[in-house]
C-alpha cells in the first residue's frame, strides 16, 4: 500500500476583510481557496524565493 504525501496544517491570522476578498475572488473564478494557497507555496519554493517575504509582499500589496 502506497502512503500519501506528508501533510501539515497551518493556522495563521489574517485580516477578515482580506480573507473574504480572497474567498470571493476564488469563488468568482471557480478556484479552490486551499488549493490556491498550496499552488502559491509551491511556485514560491520552486522559484527559490523566501516564502515569508513574498507572502507578506502579496498580502500587504493592496494595503499600501
């Protein structure tokens, strides 16, 4: 029997309005919100960016 990939759970705090905008965007575009986070993380790692810096940049882009 083959084992699946190792899984982790992350609990993060983000602004409620930002989370709602993200969920609305995903719903309007037929995207899975959790899947998009995983895809984003994979692209960051594949691109050899420092994940925390890039995530912060994306999350704060519209707040400036």
